[in-house]
């Protein structure tokens, strides 16, 4: 144990010494070379690579002039839109509008949609089939909430998009994952693409999608599919590799062909792990619904976005909570199906109805509620007179806080702006771009060797070469401060959750709720309390990015070998010494991975905070979206992705370095 503690102290001492000297050298360089090396302080305008204009010109050519055989590219994209429109229209007719004839004001409803009681009953039956009556009650209660609080119609529009986007995303991710599993070169080729797809801001997806597919629900659903697919690819590759060798050998013994080996052996054996990927696709699709509403998606996302534009915190919170409720129901259902044991084929009852009781019940229930809905309106749609709302309560609460505590809130905001945000922003913007790029390369060399150094330096150089350096530094400043504050709050809470079982359960519920809240929901209360600006953005980012710091800290402390703790106690360590000299040092690699995830969430949220006045890369992406400027949006989005990749690779390498120095098993990664 003593050797572990010495290793930890040496690691910390050496790390602080190296980076202290590096920062001192950077400061001296910036002071001494202002006149000698002006190009190192401000990237010359003549050196900027005009790639944003080249991308815009390429996209215009692609849409207007490019041909592939007998078809133009525009005809291909419109064909894809037409194909996607069919299932989306069918799902929308089933859940929301009913079967319609005609369009616009001339549209006539031929058949009504599924009755609200039908949807509620069928989903509750699915919950009972997947697990038990408790899950059935939870799912039924979630959808009853949507009806009682007047969110049913919007929720059904959102659900229509989800039931189409998720199967397509799952199928596409499964196919790409199988191909990557079979072909090592394809996996190497697709891995950086997946990294970019998971680090490029959500807004940046919308710019080319809007340009290629136009404005509307189909374009929004296309963006959702692309955004939600990467985790399914990664999970598929991992799940197939984890299939036991005995199962694979058995498939070869019985003479399975390559196709039979994939679909009869590997995929069924990996099904529980694959369902985790399905769960991730569902969650990311729901996370996308608000962003997608900017290019034509309706439903709950549009309600949240319009409430934010009106600063109607009550309506926005109700719609945001409705998204959370929908996410909880779908999340628990998908997890239950993932953990459900495979069906047993022996001793099955005779008759189709007895073999499939819940499916039979669902068909009968839909028929009964459909007939009942034609006779009684409350069976078809929840009565408006029975709906409840809390919108006025939340609005009055925020109004009361603003009036009563205005001076205190302004004092807090001014203190942070004058003493933290503005000084750090000026400090970071004053450091020459060449120095920061060199420091990134030095960090890469120190932690991971020359390959990581080259990656960090090259990506930093690309940000400067595309003319995004100043806005990138504003992004880094806001992200850095937010991550530090989130870590200072989250790590102590994680320690408490790991040490106290009762507190751990409460904290788990809170962070699960935080991670299902849509990102836009965080903006409304902070804007109402602190108005627009960097401080409001920082508060929203801290709240959104807090959960990983808590979760990874708690996990890191819980997985420490109990023998090491017992040895410390036997050596006479106090409770605080055990925590400070044993648990925290050994949990540090896990804590660093939590900070890594906090950075990723902070960067994704910063793009959204462009709506509250931040002047960073997020604002560039948002302006590009409003102007349909694909080159500007893609370059700004890639710059955010480069920052995320640099941080991810450096922290992952640092975590691995700590594990090796401490003699711990290597695990995890940057993701």
C-alpha cells in the first residue's frame, strides 16, 4: 500500500512541476515575443484556409449540378425523403392525426388515430410482458401523466417520429457494426468517422441536412437517425466480439454458412448486449427532438423551443418534463426487453391466443377502444376539462424569485463575471495561438507519445487555420470554467454517494433525472433568473454536465480493493486519511474519465447556449443554421469536435498513464 501512495504522490508532484514550468514558459514567451513574432500571437488573415467557402460551393454543386448515372443528387435526396415519408406518415396517422385525405385546410379525416386508452393499455401490456406488473404500472402511469397534463397530442407526434427513427437507426447501426466486425480495415476506417459523429455538435448536423433535404419532419427525422446511430455501431462490434468462443465453435461444427453464423448464432447470442445499443438509440433520439424541431419537427420539442423563445418557463418546463416522462417509459421498456430471458419452447399451451396472451389482449383492447371511441369522445381523447397544468405556478415562482432576490442574483452574477469569467477569458485570449497549440502537443507527447502529440498539435493548428481560433478560445474558456465548477460540486457529491448507501440511492435518482432532462430545459430557468450572457450559459452548462462527475467518482471509489482500505485502517489511518490518501488517489483514473465525460457534455451544451448570447463556436453553428450556410456550420462544428477529441485523447491517455503507474488493471477509454 505504501508503494501505491508513493507512486501517487510522485505522479502528482511530477505532473504539477512539468505543467507549472510549461505555463511559466508560455507566459514568458507571450510577453517577450509580441513584436518579434506577431504571427504567433494572432493567426495571419492571409494564412487562413478558406475551406468554409469551398465546402459551401461543393454543397451547392452537389445539390444543383451533381449527377450519378441517370439521376441528379437532388433527385436521390428527394427519393430518400419520399421513402422516409411513407413510414413517418403512417406512424403519424396511427398515433396523432388519423388517416387523412387531402392536404392543408382541405384535409379530411377518414379514420381517427388510436384512442389514448388504446395506446396506454397496449404499452402497459408490453411492460407486463417484458417484466412484471410494476413496470406495467410505471409505463401506464407515464402515459397517463401525458394525458392528464395536456401533453398527449404533442407526445404522440414525438412518438411517431421515434417509432420510425429508432428501427431505422438500429438496423443501420447493426449492419455497419456487423460489417466492422467482419472487416478490420472497415472498422479502422469508420472509427474516426464515429468519433466525429459523436463529438460534432447536434446543431451542426442540421445545417447540411437542411440544405440537402429541405425543411420538414422528414429532414428532422433524418438528422435524428444520423445522430443516434453511432452508439449502435460501437455496441454491435463490442457485443459480437464478446460472444463466447464455444458458441462460435459450435456454429462452425454444425456447418453454418457465413450468413447463418451471423444471424443464427452471433446476433442471437449477443442480443442482450445489442439491446443496450437499442436503448442508447432511443435516448439519443429523444435528446434530438428539440433540436430537430428547428428544421420542421413538431411535437414536444417544438413546444419547448417555442416556450424558450417566449420565455414562458411554465409551458417549457411542462413540455420538457413530458419528454423526460416519455424517455423514462421507453428507457425502462427497452431495458426490460434487454434483460428478458429467452422464451422456452417446451410445454407451450395449445392455440394461438393462449400462446400469445398479451398480443391477443392488445389486439382486442385496440378494437374495443376503437369502437368505444366512435361512441364516447372521452374514450378517444382525454377530456380537456379534466386536464391539469402547473405552468402558472412555475411562472409565478420565477417572478417571485426575480422580484424578491433580484439584488442577490445580480450580486452573484456580477461577482462571478468580474472576478472569474472576464479575467480568465482575457488571460486565455492573450496567450498566443502558437503557444497553446505547442502546449497541446507537449501534453500529447508527455501522456501518449509522438502520435498523440501530432494529433493534438495538428487539430489545434487546423482550428487556427480555418479562422476559428478566437471563438474556439471563448468555447474553451466557458467549457473550462464550467467543467471546473461541475467537478468541484460533483466530486464531493460522488464521494458522499459512495460512502453513504442511503445518500447514494437519492443521488442516483437525481442524476438519472438530470440525464433525461432535455438540454433546452436547463436554459429556461437560468435565462429567467440571470438573463442572457456568459454567466447564464455557465450555470446551464454546469447543471447539464454535472452527472458524469458524480457517477464516475462514486464508481471509482466503490471499485477500490477493500483489502487496501482495511490495510490503511489497520495502519492507524483516520477516516479522512483513508479517503484522502487511499481512496481518492486510487479512484483518480476513474474520476478523470468522469471529467472527460463532463467535458463532452459541456461542449455539446455550449452550442445550445448560443441561444442565450454566447459568442463562441456555438454561435457560429447557430448563425450558419439560420442562414443555411453549410460551410460555416460544418467548419465551426468540426472545430468543436477537434476540441472534444483533443480533450478526450489527452484525458484518456492521462488516465491510462495513472493506472499503469499505480499498478491498476487497464480499463475504460476515452469514451
